[in-house]
C-alpha cells in the first residue's frame, strides 16, 4: 500500500514593508545625556551642606521642645510631688494629687494642643536620612507611656489602704522602666543625627528623672 503523498502549501517568505525604518537621530541621544547630566548637577547644587543640616537639626530640636515641653515639664513636676509625699510630706498629698492628675492629662495628645500639633509634624527634607520621623513616633509613644506612668503614681497617692497602695506601687517600677526605654531609644536616634550633622546643641529634655526613681528602675 502506497502512503498518500502529503502536500503542503508552498512556503512564501514574509515580505517586509516597502517603507524604510525610521531611526532615532543621534542628536536625540546626545540631548538626553545632556539633560541627565544637567539634572545630576542641579541635584548636587541644591543638596544641603553639613552645616545647613546642622542648622536644620537645631530647628528640629526646637520644634520637638515646643511640642512635648509642657508634657515633659508636667511629668517632672508629677514625679517631684510624688517623691515628696512618699518621702513623708503627707501634708502635700492633696497638692500632689492635683499636680499628677494634671500632668497625666497634659501628656495626652487629645488634651494637649502642642502635642497634637507635633503628632502631625513633618521633618525637613534635608534631614530625611536621619530617621527623625521614627523618633517622632517614639516621642508620641513616650508621651502615651508618660500618661500611664503618672496614672500609676496617682493610684498610689489615692490609695485608701495599705493593700491597695502596695498593689498600685507594684505597677510604678515597670511603668518607669518602659518610660526610660522609650527615652533611650529616642536619644539614640537623636545622638546619631547630631553625630551625622556635627550639631552640638543639647537634646530636647524628656524630663530629668529623680535619682531615687532611676535607682529603683535600674535605668541610667
């Protein structure tokens, strides 16, 4: 049996268009190179110097102080009043309660306009590489923890009996340790920014903890 002959249509090569392909002129590539180089040079010309960044960092620290200064001052007053009462000045108990309650509310974003403004703060573009936006978020966390810490102090001052007071006091040391950890994290970012820019200005104060509390918490 003879196999059927397979027939296929004749192969017809594709015909190219009769139109010539338009090539990009060389001067276009040259122009693109010039534009790229010009953009690079402009970027270099507008890049802030180290001294300019140091100036911007000092301005930033001033803005931080404006934003959280009242919270830090209230926290400092709360701790001083608390230490006085715990040291035996029982006559100051009423005053200490008022000071600590005010300090706690003053570290809440919702009740402190300056702190609320700082919560929406935008760091200067010249300082973008210094991670200051992260520090700003940590500052708001610090303020939140400062509120919690002062509420714990107030609970101790308001305790009506020894067992209640002992239970409240057990919360004070861990709350203080959290507050110190927040501050250490923030200070590390700020000190790195100072080193990067050569700025010599002092860091914003997030409050000076009384020595007795520092020793109790084991924080430096």
